[in-house]
């Protein structure tokens, strides 16, 4: 048996602000528990049967229908459910969409687009069209000023930078005809999406969709089959699309949970409702931070993330006391990323608004006591 830390006594209501893996909708988790040992009367778990069984095939097909409905995905896009994380996609994008002598444009707005550049440089020629590194990722450079190359294989950006707390308010219009590629790991399914503007959209599941180990890609059909000849077979979009993401065993449990999350979002009122919820949740926290002398957030207002809110205390020496007191009050996962320090509240689709109310109340009390 693994030794567990002692249980919190007395038991307090827990609010989960983890950045990822992260909170999933309560109803989804309850359904998983409910049917985990005996899936719909078959006597075995969904994790204990063939991915090609009628039961799992039905789960997979329903998930595709629900995701298609949620994002109004046009017919000429393929939906892939892949083993691995968002970082795999940082290799798959150049391997599938560019030749070794092509050039791809990248926009750097934070750690995740920076990581994508590091990987792409090993695989193709990279042009940095714009970077916000010089302002510590506190703003997004205006797309009209991006220095794109003449005919890039694609233009890559990250829609929501999870660590800096920076989000594109709309699809960037950089002028050219480049195939647009976006990492939407941390804001996937949190608002409506103009899918047709993109060649490739991808998201690791563990922020807004399902447990870690699955990523989802939407690929425009005409981009399949462009991979270089030496692409490893499990990195080849065309092969994966032709096999309906079942060239090898897919991560069945994660895929099943993703399907439950899609159905849950539809029941809640779709991605428009998720967007409303996200705006209300983050709005409450930003409004509080902005009226306080004790807390601050450095991001330019139009580019503040609805999902991830980094903030600092007036006195960094209080960070540890803040986190300890927060945990005592059931507010979990507020420690900032190790690269930037401070605090971060991640507020994905599954987070109830009451959790934000609890956080703001706690922050007000803490500031009144120590400010
Ligand atoms: C978490 C995250 C990643 C990394 O995901 P992995 O699944 O760990 O590879 C990449 N991009 C963004 C925007 C993220 O939030």
C-alpha cells in the first residue's frame, strides 16, 4: 500500500484550482464511479474490454458526434484521439505539415509556445514572427505587426498560455494565407471556435477534458498525407485518421471520460455556456485583484486568460503563509508555476463558481489580516 498523507480533519469543502491535471466536472466523476466496475450491465469495466468491441465503438462514435456538435466542426475536418500529451503535438505539427527545408512561423507568448519552438527547430526551419519574451509575457504583440515569412508551411501560436495567464481574445489575423496551427490545451471547449480558420487545432486532455495521457487533434482533411516519408508511424496524421485513431490501442479510459465531458458540456448548454461561466469566474477574481492593493496580476487587460489567473502578493515573504492557510481552508493547487513563482488560480470548465467565491473571500480575509 502507498502511504497517504493524513486526512484533513475536520473535513472541509475542497476547491480545486490545480493547473493540470485539473478538476473535472463533478457529475462526470460521479458517473465514472457509478459505472466503473460494471459498464452498462456488461459485468466488466470499460477499461477491461477491447477497443474494437461494440460497446467501446459506441462510446467512441458518440464522443465524436458530441464533439462535432459542440464545436460545429465542419465535415472536412478529422478528429483524432491520440496517445500522449500536447507536447507530442509539438513534434507532430512540423513532422506532418512541413518539409525539412520549409519554414514555419511561430509566435512566442509564453512557455508553451517557447517549448514548441525548441522542438520545431530540430525538425524544420523556424521564423519567429513575434515574441512577447521581452515583456515577460504580459501582453500579446499585435498581429498586424507580426513578421511572417513569405510562404510559411504554417503559422503556430498557443491560444492560452497556461503559465503566464495570457489568452488570445480572438483568432489572430496575421494577413497571409498560412495554415494556422494552435495549441488550445488549456482553453479547449471553453468558448465557441471558428474551426474553419485553422489547419490544425490540438489540446492535451488534462486541463479541460479528461485524465492525462490523451490529446485531441482537429486536422483539416487536405493536410493529411503531407507528412515527410520518415515520420514515425504513430506520428502520421493520415495513418491515424484512416484508422479512426485505432491504429494501435487508444487510451480507452481517457477517451471514455472525454466523451462523458463532451456530453456534460452539451447538457450544460454548450461552449457558449462554458464561455459565460469562464468569464464570470475569472471576472470575479480579476475584479477583486484590481481593487486590492495587496494582490496584483501583471497581464495587459485585453489578453488576460479566463482559465489561468496568476497573481502575486504585495510581500512575497507571505507566499508560504498564504498557501498554507489556503490549503487549511480547502483551497488547493494555488501555488504558481515554478518558473514564475507567486500564485495561480486555474479555473477550468469543471470548476463551480462557488469555488471562486470561496477563494475571493479567503483572499480578502488574508489581506485584511496581513496587508
Ligand atoms: C499543459 C500544457 C501543455 C503540455 O501538455 P503535456 O500533455 O504535458 O505535454 C502544452 N500546452 C499547453 C497550453 C498546456 O497548458
